[in-house]
């Protein structure tokens, strides 16, 4: 008997049916994106996990890997509003949030301030090369990402859900950039690395993107359905031992904790905070639901550990001198916990 059938008894029948539906919708979503994006299966899965877990994602990759096309294609497939913000050194906070302008009211020639919304007022916002803007402009995204609202000249404006920020960074060109501070990096659920395509995928890119126009993507979900699935993901059961595992792995990344291994103490300056535990659990729930499973598993936790923890583990000089990156540290820690 499929063990997944046993887990179904722990959920209401409506949730079981909804998870089955979400799994089918996710497969249709991947097939639809395949019309515009060649390869990048892991990137697509991680983007979907973030979306349905109600998180934000930071995409890291060299230019030309279709990061912008991927984000805009996701927005089309989900029938969500989409805005792109190209971050530049002269970008101001008002260019993101919007600002008040003077308009004539039409009554006796009176003039009144009217708020004009900025590009952050969309369901999916692409912050392209976010590290090119100065700190005061980067900080304009913080309140929006954490609180789903913006404050302009003392007035607060709510961003309508679903709200999803995808930011990109170029890892090879750092001149004239402003590295994101740890407080802002922590707002991103996942750090998603976009790698080069395989040989066969690159051949397909050469054939399929240099010919006739690409197909138009079909709308699979609207905003209300996305919100319903986001609520569904949070109801996916998690065994108690997985909560313990998530807490344990995060605490081991902190060099000042007695339970952390000696090699962590030698290579890590600062470890992940409590938000990492939350995102490990939410990511595992979302991955399980997207795959049609009725309960999160250890495999789900391990699959999301690297994108959740890599940008939250800060290495020291000793690690850099040994060529130990945050990603390698997280992978080694997962392997050691699996073998323990």
C-alpha cells in the first residue's frame, strides 16, 4: 500500500482533494513553462515552492540565463500582475513605492495631492540586479517584503495579495554595486542559483529560440486560487521529529552553540536565525504538496535546506582561505546529519 494513502487520513477530505488538484496543477505549470523556458527544472520547482509558501526568492546567476524571462513567464502562467524594476545607482525609493503629486480637483480650481502607485504594486515584482541600487533604495523593499505594505509621506498603502518579490543578482560583476545587508538577505526565503544549461539543453536553446515566435502561455491560476493554495500548504502535516530536525540543523550552523561541530566553529562567523527554521518547515510543506504528498518528509526538508540556509550562513576568513562557501558548508552539514 502506498504510505501516502495512510497520511491522507490525517487531513480533511477537502484538503486531500485540494492537494491532488495542486499536484496536477503544478505538473501543468511545469509543462506550460516548458514552452518558454528550456531546462532549469530545479529552479522552477524552487520558485513554485516560494510562491505557494508565501515567500520571496533571490535568483543568483550570470547574465543570459533567462532569469527575467522565467519570472515574467511565471506571472503569465498564473494570470498575475507583473512589474519589473531595473535597479540602478540613481534609483530613488519613490521610484519603487510611488509618490504624491499635485492634481487639480476640478472644483474651483483647487489642487490636491494624489498618490500615484509605483511598480511595487503588483502581484509579482522582479527587482532586477537589486544590488545596483544604494541602501536607501534597497530598504524601500524591506517593508513591502515583510509587511505587504508601503509608507509614503506618513501614509500607509497595502499591497494586495498574493505578493511575491523575485530579485536577481549578478555574481561576477561587483564594481559599483551595493551588497545586500544580512537583514535584507534574511527576508528572502530562498537563494536560488541559476546555473548554465546542459549540453542538450543548450542545443535546444540554439534550435528553438532562433526560429519562429514562441507560443503564448495559458493562464492556469488566478490570484484567489493562489491564495487558497497558500493556505492549503500551511495545513500540510509535519511529523514532530521533522520540527526537531529543522531546529537541530539550524542551531548547528551557529558557531557559538555547544551542539555545533568543531569545523563549523572554525569556518562560520554567524549562523542562521529562527526565520530559517520557519522557512525549512514551510518549504518542506510546499514541496510535499506540489508533489501530491499529504505529509512533509525528511527528503523535503533536505531538498530545501540549501536554498534556505546558504545565504544565512556567513563564513569567516578561514573558510574563504580553504575555498569553503556557505553552500558547501550546508551540504556537508546535511550529509553528516544524514549519516549520524
